[in-house]
DNA sequence: CAAAACTGACTGACCGGTCAGTAATGTAGC
DNA sequence: GCTACATTACTGACCGGTCAGTCAGTTTTG
């Protein structure tokens, strides 16, 4: 057994371990307040080793953001293309899948991180906007379109609806990485998401 | 005319000017990345002067948070106690009033700031939670209670409902101080809030 | 023993915080 | 009104600690 022993040379596992540690610290402390020595220590290496794999603190930040979110996005897009039932259940499935894959994992800290650091990294913000936000919104737009065409949903202002759908799950994730760790209570995430969906689907539905 | 001339001694106006400048920088850059020299310069004084009014960077931070939010909160509480009509219109009035007094002003950056820095300032987070979040939630709880008792609203899980009501306006404010300044588009805030209220009130309503 | 992975002491820039000094304002005496 | 002195708001050069980034040297591996 030597998988996570110290003082081993494991070139290929280092980047992922360093990025995981960096995400932890960035989310908890912010970019500027994070010390690379701490990140390296948590990943089980020295600061010098970090610089063998990432050219600078900023490059580490970009890497953390970029490879943290793309997998989950692709999952969502295949979910949309394969789904057979009505738009209601598709919307529900997307939200709950997001929670399982992103919201409830360390990746759930990325929205908070991106929001906090957008001002300091305009190019990363731009990248995140185009590669993540635009794609998520387009995904939800297609779901709403499907629901409206099938007569399930009322034809409200679509762009606003998308944001209203997104806000509560995002706030849930942000909350978990900001005030909850300081002991400011939050009830069960599942109950919260279910109430959101209940309220949302009821609000969207055509009255019979 | 000498009100905002430089090199004047204006002891009593300094604290407010310094806090306004500090809020600007903290919201845009984050606490750690904000340089006090920049804050002082923007307020039209030198760094030394800042230290005549605030004992340290952290005390400046606390002052910015504390006196930024309490006035608006009191306004909301008097609105609740004086309102006469149904719960629907009260909820609507509260949201729109918040937008006018907080969301659309520089104070709207405080939620973003608090979220980003909660990990670095547990005591401030605690204070913010108890003095702001708990009070806002209790305010909304009373509104929902009133609506349920009057037969206007369905009796869903109250605590979750409160958070679902809060999330979209909060995200709107957060958005304005994170990605929008980087040129990532957002449509009209009023349209967004109205859709939120429409969706929400429809979702809450008892079906006849 | 050669190459590759890794280390940690070191450097230099940066910034929070200090304080001796400066300039504006107030005031008293003429 | 003017001058002399006291008070107080304000300044900015400086100090010391911190940390991103470097690199000469050490350890592991083939």
C-alpha cells in the first residue's frame, strides 16, 4: 500500500491533487488570502513542486475553474437530449442531478469563488460566462420552450424565468460555502430544492 | 463653493466618505486584495488620515458592513407593521422597496462581500447572520403566515419558501457586482423582479 | 550513475500600520 | 484689522512582516 504515502514521486497524480487542495482554499479564503504554501502542504508536497505543475498562482486559479465545471455541463446536455417524458419531470431531473453532481460536492464552491473573484480576473469571468452560464441558460431555454409548446407551461418572459429557476439552487450552493461553515444554520437541502421545484412548477403551470 | 475642495479639514464628513470608498473597493476586489492607500485616495485623503478614523483594516470592514444595512431593515419592518391590504401586495411591496433602497444602490454589493468574506471573518458573519438574515427571514415568515391564515397562500414548508423568495433578488444584486461589470449581459432588473413575483405569487396561490 | 521528481531556504516586491512633521484653523492680545 | 501662539486635522516617508516566485541542492527511480 503506497497510494497516498508521502515522499513518493507521482508525477501524474499531482495536478489533480493540487487543484483539489487549491479549490478548497480558494473557496474558503478567497484567491488573495490563499497561501500557496498551504495549498502545497495540503496536497502533500512542497511549494516548489506546485511550481513544477502550474506556472503561477493565477494559472492555478484558471485551471481550477476550467476543469471543475465542464464534465457536469456535458452530463446535463446529454440528459436533455435523451429525456422522453414531459418538461416538468425533465426540469426536476436536471435540478436534482445538478445537486448530486455539483452542488453537494466541493465543485459547489465554484460559483461562490467565481462571483467573489470576477472583478480581479475579467478574462476568467468572461470564459466562465461564455462556457458555463450561457450554456446552462441555453439548456434551460430549450426545456422551457418544450414545456410551452406542449402546453404545459405559461408563456412568461423566458430569460427572466431562466434566472428565477437558477437562483435558488445557486444560492443554496453559495450558502453552503459561506455562512453555513460559520455555524449559521440551514435546513435540509433536499427539502429546500423540492419546495423550490414545487413552487416553480406550480407557478409555471397553465391553470386548467 | 468649497464643499468638496481638497485640502480642507472636514472631520465630520470623513468617516462616511471613507466607508463609501471602502465599500466600493471591497465589493469590487475583495477584502484582502483591497489596498487602504487606494481607499484613502478615492476618499480624497491620505492613508494616515484613514487611521485617524478607523483602528485597522478589519475595523473598517466591520464598520462598512454594520452601518450599511440596518436603516433598510428598519424600513422593511415599519412597512410590514403599517400595511393594510392583502399579503400578496405586501410581499410585492417589500421586494420592490428593497430593490429601490438596497439592490439598486452601492449597498447592493454587501451580500456579495459578506458571502465572499464570511470564511475570513467568522464574527462578522455571525453578526450579519443574527442582525440581518434572521430578521429578514422573520419578516418574511410573518408575511407568509398572514397569507396562509387569510387563505391566500398554500401551506408549504415555510422555511424553504422564505429562502426561495429571497434567492432571486439576492442573486440579482450579487450578479450586478460580479459578472455584469465584466460585460456579461443582464436584462432589465425590473422585468426580472416582476417575473419572479409573478411566478412566486402564482406558485404560492391556492387554486380556486 | 544519469535523469527526473522534489525540496525548502532565499529574495524582492508589496502593503498594513506608525509617527515625526506640516498646514489649516482657532483664538487671544493688540 | 494684524500678529503670535495653540490646537488639531492631515500627510507621506518609513518600518517590518508576509508571501509569490526562484533555484541550488537532495532524493528517488530506472
